[in-house]
C-alpha cells in the first residue's frame, strides 16, 4: 500500500467514528435488577417480568431471576403557593 491508501483508510475511520459518536445516544435506564446490580433501558418486559428486552421487537434480552423493578425518579419541588410535593413516576403527593 502506498501513502494514498493509508490516507484514505485514516480519513474513512475518522469519518465513521465522528458519525457514530453523534448517532448513538443511549436512553437512561428505566429498570433495575437488584441481585445482579444491573440497570438497563427496557423497551418491553417479558410476561414473567424476568426478561428485559433492550432492543425493539423483543430483541436483546437480559435476564433477572427475581424480576426487573422499575426505577423511580424521586424529585422534590416547592410550588409557589407554599406546598411541598414529592413526585415519582407514579404521580405526586403533598409533603408536610
């Protein structure tokens, strides 16, 4: 191979890497497996709740023997009228 071939390979690799970095954005985990200390983004769960499909159309399954548990994002907000709310994925409750 001559210098032109090496340059072409280098430019091709740089282009592929730069495109890959911008395209791949992983979603944040929405389920966790406590026994394996594992978190994953599940597009869907199996009927038993033990398999988390990490790709659409039930592809890329990860197994958790006790079953996957949904991760709850706990956020606390103070509303202007003085109410303090604790909010999760399931809704908000008033905190005194």
